[in-house]
């Protein structure tokens, strides 16, 4: 990719989400997709979420990822502020092991979509962002195909017994 400016914005509700959410940045980095990370909470700093999301298109961001745990409204609020695609990552919580995060995120009201991945599924969120971008950037389609081929080869190489 010739893009040096971030195409993907990864937002998380707390610094405590970073360990999970860096999985999205790592897979995007490995595919050569520039990305940026930001901590902004839907509940504790709603004005930061508003500012980040509404200024994202003018900064060149094309896909957004939002990760949060517990009452995980962050990606839903992000999706309410933009027409960019928003991917949600339910982060595992202490009290309910992420089931609360998943259900808060996946049951969006009709008209405001969030593409929710599995609990702690930050890597898949990054891959989904890459697939969305591959519609516009053909070189990405090639890299994603190669990625899938390596994965398949690794499965085929497994010898049991
Ligand atoms: C959510 O509450 C965050 O996304 C995080 O997953 C969870 C706990 O946050 P901290 O209390 O660790 O800041 O808003």
C-alpha cells in the first residue's frame, strides 16, 4: 500500500482494552495497512468519541473498529455518528466473561449497523477491515488471498499419529 496515512481507526473504551485491541493493529500492520489507535469512552468521554469519529473521514479514515467491555456501547455510538463501516469487538469482562459486551454490541437498533466479531476477536476485526478496504485497493485482495493460503497450508501440513 502506498498509503502512509491511517485508513483504519481503532478506538477502545479504556486503556485496559489495549492488550486485546492491539490484535487488530498487529494484523493490519502485517498486511501493510496504516492504522491508528485511540482511547475514547462512550460513557466517560462521549465528546472525545464524537470528535474522533466526526473528523475521521477528513483525516482519511475509511473503516472504524470499536472495542469495549461490559456495557459496551462504544461501537454503536460510533456508528450513530458516521456512515463509515464500524466493526465492533466485544472485550471480555470480569463479571460476565464478555457475554455482556457481546450482547450490548450485537443487538443494535434497526438502521444503525455494527459488524460485531466474537469476544476478544480483534484480529478478525482487523481482517474484516482489510476485506472491506480490498474492494477499493486491489493489492490488498492479493495479500488476503496469500494470508488464507498460508493458513490452509499450515492445516494441510499437520500430521497426526
Ligand atoms: C469499558 O469498561 C471499557 O471498554 C473496558 O472494557 C471496561 C473496563 O474499563 P476500566 O474500568 O478498566 O477502565 O468501558
